[in-house]
């Protein structure tokens, strides 16, 4: 069997990512093309640059050691014309607050989220699961074995970050301010 050229390897990687639809780990891709992970990653980054340079309608996104073929956001308006109207996500303040707690404290239980927010978060968690922004990542080794939640790759794509390390750092003074606001909201609801 003759050795494949870099162009052939890129074509193989492109075909896999197109067909899979979801992200694929670099380690799995390197096994398929029988090359070290670093060389596979370089081929993927080269392919990513080609898509950017050629102003294509698709892009290659890197998400925490995985790559995925995606439609460029500026193409969405054209997709809407051909596809059914996409589902519009409405992230209320409550849902956004819950999502930010999961993003920064993950893995986190429902009880921990409710303790921080001071109110029930069943609806918010269900909406975030429905929108595929969070997922169940395991169970806490404690009585009742409560579910642990973490963010998904869809979360990273939706907020335009490659990894959780790119999330903005929280200022401790702001955290305390948020906690006090949440406590005031709870007190106001109890007074009513």
C-alpha cells in the first residue's frame, strides 16, 4: 500500500468530519490516517486555514481537543431560506444565571445551583438540557447520588469559545454583589 500524501490525508479528515457531523477527537482521527496526533492536528489546522482563506461557507472548529465541520454564522440567513425555521432559543435571565453557575462551578448538582440562586432551578435546568447547553456528566458520590451537570460542546459553539479556559474571569467583588442581589430577590418574594 502506497503512502498517502498530505492532500489525501486532508481529504480523508474532511470526509470523516463532514460525515460525522459532530466533533471528533484528534486522537481518533490520527488513528484513522495512521499519523501521530501532532501531525494530524497540523493537517487539521492547515485545512482550517484553507477554509478561511478561500472564504468558504463552512469552517473547521476546534473544541477542546476535537474538531468539527460547521456552517459559518454568516451563512445562517441563507440556510433559513432553505430549511425549516430553526428553533429559536430564548434564554431568560433565570436560565442564563443557571447556565453561568454550571459553566463556572461544573460539575455541579441541582442542589448546589439552588443554594447559589436561592430558588428552585428545575425549569432552568430542563430548558438548558433541552437546548443542549448542559448535560449530565455523572453522579456525586454522596447520599442519594445526585446528578452532576456540566456544559456541552454546543455551549462552547453558542458562546464562541474553544474551551472553558476562555470564559471571562469572575471578579470576587461582583460575585458577592450577585449573591446579595439574589438574597434580596428571595427576601422580596417571601415578603409578598
